[in-house]
């Protein structure tokens, strides 16, 4: 499939068109049977059915917000953007207002980019892993299974039949995760390991199993030594550990093992990576940008928390949060805004917080047609709306254009 190029010569993924695509996670499943069987989709559809427009936004309210934006001493734009269209609009608005951008809620995308820049790495795609991989080493915990409930089906050669290849679950997985993987890959092994110690454990084979001479250990070792091992992991599920160092060490292990055989990584990113990719196309940086005289300055160690600490008591500061998701907003961000004395403009699908400046927005791929990027960051997909609200919702692009007009 032909790749597209931006004016800054950044690779833009090709656009994938299907009659029906679901993206409640970022795997962009397009199989009707798979969609009906997805527990995450069922849960999201139930939540979406309860979301109602929050009412009419008065023209006087928009005029007041425009005045506050013009007089603001400093502006922060943050939250969770999941569509290419909204990401483009947010960057354009931030550039025009010299705002600070941070749409990496937990910093996972920034940490991954930093680690890959430092250590390098061999990565693959979902399609290549499905077709060529000899075995899969799935690294992480139950959060990986919850975040990508159809992952095992996306990696399997058949949607209906089982797959004979070996899967090794390495980390902190429960019996439930083991069960759903085994249902698709009967030859699935679970090796318990502290999540933080996984990169070191991979370098010391003997500590991965309690009895290295057992038949189970031999099967695991044989699978890890196969000709094409795919290491599956997700940076967004790595919490409470030094993530950048963890990713760098894992990439170094993959690079070392490529001296004798083919080992590749398959890092799966969540929907918030859409903003990082779009921002990179437009500015050459993935986020955490301060615009000054409409020029982007990259501040990778700064984030929304540092900005809030700095301007917490400044009544002339202003925060715009955009939350394009069915899930709840980042609780750390919500707590940080609880004592914020400046102006807060939340853009959300429902009135979760008492705020007179709330601007209701639609959810991409659900309430409106939108473009998203798959978890392996290779293709974009255009998702049609399947639950159109009657009234009251606008897109972030429409609100930002109204506020900057």
C-alpha cells in the first residue's frame, strides 16, 4: 500500500477504508464476528448509549471565552485526543495562541520515542507478525489483555480456528488472561515475573523458570530460540516503573538477539498516540510543545502537571481540556484542576464536572466520522459514525475555530 508524505517529508500512514471498523481500542478491528464478541466494545456501546447532549451553548458564553483567551497570560491544552482531525485543529489553535501542548496523559508515547531514539530497535507490524512470526513473547500484565481484548485474534492466522504457534506470557498475568490466550493459541505458556524486572530476566534465562531441566522449561527455551520471535508489549500499560529505562533495556535485548536470529518488537500504543503522530507531522515533535511567536519549542521533560504547578494561582491563566473518549478523564489531571484559579474550558462528551464553560463534543468513530491510527502505528483508518446524537454536540475543531475567530 502506498505511503503518503507530508510537506515536511514525514511518513504518514496510508489510509485504510472498510465498510465497518471499530476502534474502542486502537487495533481497528473490521470483522463483524470479532466486533460482536469483543467485551470492550459491548461495554463502550452501553456507556455511549447513556451519553446525552448537555444543552445549548449561548453565544454570549463563546464571546466571554474569546475575551479570556485573548487576555490569558499562559494557555495549556491537554487531555486525550484520539482523532487526526482534532489533533490538527489543536496544533493550529496552540500555534495561533502561543499555548503549551501536552496530550500524552501518562507520558507513555514520549517515553517510548525517547527510548527508541537512545537505544534503537527492531519493530514489526501486526500484519507481518501474524503472517511470519514463529512464536510470540507477550510481555506485561492483565492491563494489556483488557486494553486490547482482540489482540490474540489479530495475531492469529485464522479468525475461527486455533493457532498452533507458541505464545509465552511473561509478567503478571491472571488465570483469566491465560485462558483467553489459550483459547486461541492452545500452546500458551505462562512465566510469572515481576514486571519491572522483565528486561533483566530476559538476559538471564535461568531465572525465568523454577526447574530449567523440566519439559516445560525446554519448550519455553525452544520457543524463545525460534527463527522469528515477536515480542509484544504496550508502553501504556507500564505504570509505577521507570518506563523509559525499561523500554530501552528491552530494545537492547532485542537488538543483541538479532545477532544470531530474527527477533522483533511489536509495541502497541493506545489511541492517544494519534496526537503524537499528527503533531510530529506538523511540527517535527510528538508533543509537549511550547509555542513562542508561533514557533514550536520541544520540552520533553515538561508536562501538564508542571504547568499546573507553575500557574495554579494565576487567575489570568487558562486551560483547555479535550477528552475524545468514552472512558473517564485522567484522574490526576482532574485533581490538578480542582484548585486551579484560572479559567478551565472542558470539551467533553458529557457534563462530568460542574463548569459553566463546558463545551460538549462528539466522540470520534462513534458520534462522528473520524480518522485514527492503528496500534502498530502503520495504517490510518477512516471510521464512520454509528451512534449519531440528535443535537448539542460539535467537534473540537469546530469549537476551537469558534474560539479563535
